[in-house]
C-alpha cells in the first residue's frame, strides 16, 4: 500500500510535457538564409510534387513564372509565419476542447483533548465541476472558426508572395529589355554623332546641328546608365521576393513572357467570382462566425457551473461520508459585460466584412478600367512600332536606290528604337494592370479566362466546392 502513492505520482508526471530550450542564434539563422540556393534538393522534390517538373538538368537554366512561384512558396519566410499562426490557432482548438479537472482537498485534524479511540479526524474533499449550457462545444466552435480564418490567411499570404514575385519579375524583365533597347539607341546615336562630326569637319553642317546630336547622345547614355542601375537593383529585389539572397540567382535565367489577356473580361463576372472565393473574404466570414460563436458562449455563461462535492472524513474512529453540490448564484452579475463586448465584436466583424467587400469591389472596378485603358495604349503602341518598322524598310529601299543616305537610315533606326521603348512601357503598364486585376480577383489570368469566359457559372461553383 505504501507504493501506491509513488506509482500514482509517477503516472501523473509521465503524462506531463517537458520544456526543451530552443535558443535562436542570429548568426546561425542569417547563415542558413544566405545558404539557400536554387539547386536545393528539397526544392526539387517540392517542384516535382506540385509542378510536375521532370528534367535531366537540375537546376534548370531557365525558370518560368510557375516554377518561380513555387520556389517562393518553398522559401519565403512570410509563409512560414502564416503557417505558424495557423498552428497556434489549431492548438487553440485543442485548448478549447479541454475539460476542467477535478480538485482534491485534504484537511488534516487533530483533537488534543482526547486520545480515545483516536485523536485524528482528517477529511478528504473532492470538487467535480460540470459545465452547463454546452459551453465546451461553443468554445470549440469559436476556436475552429478562428483556425479557419488563420488557414485562409495562409492563402492570402501566398497570394501576396505571388503578387510581389510577379511585380519583381516584371520589373526585372522590363529593365533587361529596356537596357538592351537603350544600348542599341546609344550605339546608333553615337554613329550619328560620328557621321555629323565628319560633315562638320568638312564644313557640311553647322555647329548647332552637331551640338544637338551630341546632347541627344549624352541623354541616351544617361538613360542607359539609369536602365542599368534599375536592372542591377532588380536582381536583389527579385531574390527578396523569392526568399533568397541575390547570390543565389547567379547563373540563373528567367523565362517570363508577357501573356496576352482575354479581350472580353467583364467587371460583373470578376466581382462575382472574387466575392465568393477571395481568401480574405472567406477569412472575414470565418472571423464573423467566430465572433458569433463567442457571443453564444458569453450568453451561455449566464448559466452557472455545477460543482459536485463528495467528501470523506475519518472522525476519531468513525468513517463519515458526505455528498454536496454547489452552484454560483447569478445575483449580482449575469455576465452582462462580456455579453455586451461580444455583441460589439460581432458588429465590428460585420462592419469589417462589409468594408472589405466594398474595398474588393472598388479594386476590381479600378483594375478592369485600368486593364482596358492600358490595352488600348498597347494597341496604339503596336501600330506605332509597326509604322517605324515599315519606315526602316522604306529608307533602306531608298538608300539602295541612292535617294537616301546613311544618316537617314540611322535616324530611322533611332525612331524605331524610340517606338520600341514606348511599346515596352505600354507592355509593362498592361502587365501591371493584369497583375492588379489578378490581385483583385485572386485568380491567375488563365484561370479567369476559363472561369469567367468559357463557363463562368459552372466553373466558379465547381472551384468553390469544399
């Protein structure tokens, strides 16, 4: 019998959690972040599982946008933060489902006036709490809704990571193309200056004509230097959007083409899909459901808990048993304060949801309007670029016939370069508008084309099924 208390205590201690220290070293953490590379074996497995990547060469020489998006999902630290927040919310479900433990009380007593039959009268009391009005179920419901909101936040964070990556990749690609065009333009302008210098030396032109060309050359060189600076800044920004260091991108090439968006996308269909499937909308709905569950819980707390109090006492040789019950009397406080707070939080959640809907509608309307406007600009730029190409062909034909000289041909090349710059800017504007539209709907353009144009109703319902 003397061993039973030790066995009971050992069983209790075996079920307890133990603390394990996990200190963070800033130097080690920074070294791990800097050691991330595109040839990571874990990244390859992740791409094979999610992208269907199969190739003899690893890592690939050219990375497309889809592969880079999954790379960002694999490496970016903000997603790990969102996942950790979701795990905290999941642990909250476990906490909410916990049942209150019974309480054991021991009260030793000793009578100094008698020794017969025994001076001891110790007492043992138990307190067995019983929750009423389904409070445990309401707590679990609230915790599950908060966990659902945290899960939708992971998706919202992933979309922000994708959006930042697309913007960085677009800027980096546009900077490379702009640098190439400006380099060709500076080279052409330099040839024009040399040709005019020769004519000036022979007295064929005046000083102002040469000076104008030299000023244009200096401006082209400054524009080229600015483009090279933006290209140099674009690489670290792209690496940051991937969750990598700039050195990790050494030797990698990026295949990012400017996709052509659909021609007949409507704002009404985009609104319908976004208001039914955007992660922040669904997260706000989960927050409202959690606030409503909390209100139910606070109303249920008006009903007091019941405590059963069985007891035993050894009273100087006599064995005495008792069975008691205790209930808190809701006389001075009926939980009015927490109920009022819960009602206010539910109204706040409803107001936030309505405000978010209005914000989403505004984002979609602006994105669709901007997309249509930039699409018109691109068509104008296409016509300008085509006209400049025809002009080059015409001048080349005139030069072969002796009706035009080298200077005329170089000037036509210069005009074509200027048209290419204008068209590149129009392309970049259009792609930024596409990005804004994708962000507003939280769908890729390919998905929008299939869900909003081919089968808008059926596809959207299919994608929103659990």
